């Protein structure tokens, strides 16, 4: 059961129509504006919008934009990406009205590639768990996930074809799964995080949202200048490790079914799918993630803790209180475990192209004061491997379910190809 | 021939005197103020000073500061470290009067450890090569080195006991060598770079300046909470690899003599010193450094290139023009070389504790419009290994010469111990 794909704006489709002179960048801004007018009051994806500015740029710079890799496509930026021309509040009352002096590096890369920045999307405070106003477009009573809440919801509501997120635990993949859109978290440091509010420097990774896998591949290729597009040929059949992991019991029955459905669809489409067990060292790394994240967060957010504590939400304060207790020895131990685990994972992946595993424990939970769990994401963030949320499945209530394709470090294109293969296999099976 | 050690403020000595109630934090600010009054007009180490604020804090907060690890010691911050209470201009007309919203992570770590921030020190523009006003305290006609020009000069002129720098090629170690002070560049990511203006994210490393090796070890230990002090016991004799490297011929005769002198002093003091050749893979890595640095700089400084180009100095503009030409394939190749070279270096270092090699091609060159060459530093920055400039030698004109101790990745304390051993061996031999 596919979740409302008709409402999404496909970046690749729009770019092709610009190439064919069938649509102008300005008309695409209008498409976004119409969706925003229809849904933003309910969904609350944006913390700042400049539709007039986007329309003006798209009109006045139409020729340059149409010739650039991104063809003038509108983009929503998670509000932890600094922008010189829009306020950047990091989801925090401590930065109300804050105006950075410059753009984050990925923002300039997007602008150079021909993006039109439409606005800033809601993030949880400092990309942790203190939620914002955003609701899941598929059911307003449910969370869109976090921390990239607004970006996933904006793409899911057809408000923008592309949006950026960031992942320190599960903040790119999980919201995509909950909102029924594709998301790509590239290999660690494939895209720079300079000018983004830092949570944990060993983990923070840029991510992109789009309607489908080929869309996020197209957008990442365009902004990075890397050969990552997967829309120009049929993807070849991948060798898939079906990885239930040690926390399989934490996945809902619907999610377990979704992963099984994806595995069967992959096999039917010609992929090899073999069960694989998570090596014990990777279970250790799974546990080590939190130590690394918190130790670094205690330093990244040290200024805010010391100078703006009263303005922080209780979840942010509690996290930093806990973070302040983690000493350097525990941190160094955790880093050593992570390093060994990366080698063990590379060994395991000698036989496989990708891993198939849940994107989240299930569909988006009810309520918007919590964003769900990152337990199926955080290990891969720590390993630095490329991850893709493949949309296309849903539960009995019609809420999206995402399955996750995890690639080998530095093999981002192969991960995207396998994810596209999975997406197509699911579409054929439905 | 030692270069004027009498004028330096030893952090460790001052901290001990605070512990013994022999001096107050406020009186230490006065010592700094006196040196600044005497020399700053000539040396030009600072771009912003707040002596009154420092004195006020040292007086009003004397008890807390005296009990904190850094004992209220005044610190100078390279002006690429964001500060919420002082302007931060990154050495660039493009950021004239820029006031960040918060502190860089290392700044909060220093404040928490009981530092009193005295001011911001001169950096070359964006930590590249466009020079500022600073002159070498040992001879005002000579460069202090760069990019951490003001920090090295401020410590050398006795204006502060501790100053921070950053190294992307040779910007911590080289100025220390030219100015005759100790400097420590820890292992990559031992200290966070969050809130510092990013040049190249794979390379940027925090560094500290002090009068001697034990001083920089003390300061780094205090701010990081790590067991890095080397002043509590005599350092044991290290196993030293005497590494002339493939660019030995680029070292001046004086520098070659200085390295030979250090090697003999080490042997006399009981260290084992063996000649070691730089493996070819590390020569490749030496060449790869520039590709990585420039490719990343093109993205780190993309906003400034696109929006503030006319305000940048010609050397910065030229660097970015060159940087824009380096594609992703060359970058990926360079990163693969670096990764393999790190493994080769780890192999080589199985037999050794540290490498002894020049800190710079020679003494500080004449003139202040260029900062000298980083050729003896950039490989170790790319390898992420701890590096220490050991002062104590000088050329026939009385200009300081520094030798460099390079440790094993993650063995920062061993590197500092070996550097202290070298410093003491040189002092005994003089």
C-alpha cells in the first residue's frame, strides 16, 4: 500500500521539465507556494519562509538557474544550517531571531548548484529531542519524527522537492520513514557540516530528503559534483544482507512485516538476500554511540549550557546534564570500540553490497511531544556508512513504514542504486 | 644559545605561585599588562584587548579562578576562535567588527578551566597566508610566522602565559619555532574545533602556545581534563627516529645543525636515536596534503568567495581560485593516499616513540609580508599525529630555531614527555 505519492514533488521530474522548457523555476516556486498555502497551517514544517524572495530570484535569475545542475529547484533547509539572508534559530529560544553572518558550506553548495532557498524548516532544539510545532502530514496527531522534523514533513506534504536534514543518531532516516519520503545520509564527511550547528563532531552528517530514491541521489549529485545519479540506467541486483540486529524484538509487527516484504520483493526482482547477524563488536558499538554523542555534545553546547541554560528546553538541559558526566576515559574507550567495529563491519561487508534493516521501530508514534526512537539508526551513523530510507510501504492505518538500505563506507552510489532497486521492487510487488 | 627565556611567562610557574598564595590572578593580569604596554606597539600581537575586563574578572572572581585548573591564567585567543564577548574578525576585512553569538568550544573549555581571556591575537586572513600586523619579538624586521602569528608572538614577548593557535598546514608549530616558544598540536580531534573558522575540516587542529613544553602540557591538560601533565616526574628516555625526510635539503644549514645538536643532546641524555627514512607512501601523502586542504577550503570559504570576494586579500583570493579547480576525484585519491599513509606511519612507529625533525626550514625569514613555509609540518597535520615545537636553540644572529617532536597518533602524553626530555637535554647541553 503506497502512501500518497501523488502529493510529492519529484526533484528529478521537475528538473527534467525545466530542461525541456515545460516549466520555469518561478512556476515551480508557485507549486510549492500552493502546497504551503494548503497545508502549512496544519503541518507547521517551516520556521521561516521567503516565498516572495524565492519567486523573485527564480524569475530574475531564471536563465542561470535553469542551466545549473539543480535547475532552480526550491529547497527547504533545516534550521541548523546557517543562512546569511534568513534567521537561523537552531530550534532554540536561546537563538530567537539569530542572524548568522554567512551560509553553511552545504547551503552555498546548493545555491551554486542552482537551488532556490525557500525557507528554514523546523528542527528540534539543537537537533536533539525538544520538539517543535511540526506534525506528520499523513496524520496530524502523529510525530513527523526528529530532529529534521520540518524537512521530512515539508517534502511529504509536497511543499518542496528537496530539503536538508542532519543526523547524529537517527535524525535523517527516521523522519523520512515516518513521513513516507526518501532520505539519503551519505558517508561521513562526504558533504561538509561547516556552518551547521554542531551536536557531535564525530557523528553529525548532512542528509537530503526527496520524493524518491532517484530524487535524493540527483540532488546530492548536483550539490556535490559527484557521480551519484542513479536515474540514467536500471540499477543492478544487489547482494543484500538481511540484518535483523539484536534489537529486532523492538520493531513492531508491522515493521517486521515490512522488512520481510522488502526482502521478498528484492529476491523476486533478482537480488540475493541472505540473513546476516550483527557481530558482537557492532553491538558494543551500538552501545558506545551514546557515550560519544553525549561527550561531544557537552563540548559543542558548552557555551549554551553555561550562558543560556534557562532558555533551553528541559529535554536539552537534561541531555546536557547527563553529557557533563561522561569523562574522557569512557569517551576514549567508546571511540576505540567504534574504530574496531568499523573494521569488523568492513570485513562482514566483503560478501554484501548493502544491508536491509528497519528505518525505525515502526510507524510514526502518536503525539508530537516526542520524535520516536533512533535505535535502528545510531549504529550506522557511528559507522559512517551511507544510509537510505526507502519509502513505499505503510501499516494498516495507512501510516508510512520505511525500510533502510545501509551501504559500505564510501560506496555511496552503490547504496543509492540498491535503494532504488528496492524501491522499484516494492512498487512492482504492490 | 637560548633565546631570551627570561621574558617569558611560564604558565606552570604562575599556576604554582597562585596555588601557594604568592600571587593573585589579578596580579598576573598586571604582569601581562606591563609586557603589553612595553612591547605591543612594536610587536602588534593583538587585534583586540580587554585588559580592564580581564582585571575585573580576575579580581571579582579570584577565589573561583584560583581553585580552577588554570588558576586564573590570562589567555590570548587566535582571532579565528569565536567569542561571545569580543569581536572575531578571522583576520579579514570581510568580517570587520563581526560579533559571534557564542564562544567556540575550546574557549568555553578554557573559561571553565579557569582561564581569563585577555584578548584576541592576530591571525592571517582565514588562517591562510595574507599577513597581519604582527612582528617577531626577537627581531621586528622578521615574520613571527603564521597563521597563528599573534599568539606565538604574544607568548614570546611575555604578554600572556598561554595562547591558542590552529594548524591546517604548519600554523601552530612554525610560528612557535620562529618566535622561540613551545607549542603543542595534539592528535587530530583531541580538542574540538567547533566555533573556530574552518579552513579544512580534515586538517584543522587546535594548538596551544606556552613558554616551555611543560607549560603547554599543563594548559592542554587543564582545559581538556586529560592526563597530559609532564611536570610531575622526570620524563623517561624516548626511542627517537631521526627523520631528515625527503626535503632535508630545504632546511638551512643552521636548522640542519640544530636537529643534529638535538639528536646528540638526546643521545647524551640517554635516549636512543636512530636514523629513519620517510617511506615513499608518506612522501605521496606529503604531496596529497595540498589537494585535501584546498578542496576543503573551496567549500569552507565558499560563502566568502561568492559574497565577499572584493574584501579578501589577494593571497586568499588566489588560494580560493586555485582551490576551486580541484575536483572530487583528485580529492578522493588524496584522501585514500592519506589513509594508507597513516597505516604505514603506524607501522614505522612500532619501533619508535617519536620522530625528531625540523619545525621549519630555518629561522624566521626577513620581512613581515610572508610567513615562511609549512613544508616540515603539513605531513604531520595530515597524519593527525601530535607535534611539539621544542624551543631552546638559535642561529648565529640570535634568532630562535625550533626542533619538532612528532608522536604517535593518540599518544599525546608520550609526545609531550619526549619533547620535555628533548628540551631538558638541550638545556643541559648549552
